[in-house]
């Protein structure tokens, strides 16, 4: 798992973003090194359902939702469906798929 914010330079998250950027680079390098026997891909989630007990205010939640073209937060099912797609695909390697409702388009 990487993060859809890797290329966005998310302020106040430098260590996290750098670590996720390293995972993205490793995905690409390992895809080349391990081919043709192994496929290596990454999933980059965007905003996923708020954690239980979260203290997101309505203002924060609305700000996040306004930046998502599909108009909703992602779910575990959205992530699992993408992982299943990649597992089933025999001709995709070295890719990171953003699962973010279109947020990375903005």
C-alpha cells in the first residue's frame, strides 16, 4: 500500500510521504527485477471511511468530500476490489492504482 498523496507533497507529513514514495519506487524496481515470474503492483488509497471513534468535524468531512469527484469516502470493499483485480490480472506489473474516487485528478 502506498498513498495517492505521494506526488502531491502533503505538508506536515514529510516522513510518511517519503516512506510511501519509497514503496512506490520499490514497486517499480521489483517489478523489473522479478519479471517475468512475479508481478509487483501497489494500491494507493485516498480518503477511506473515517475510523471508528474519529473526531472529524462536519466541516473537515465536507471539505474532504468536496475534493472527491465521486462524492463519497472509499470503503474497504473498494480497496479489496482493486487488490483482487490486480491479483487476477496477468499483464499488469509495476503500477500504482489510485483508489480515491477521482481525488488525484484535482
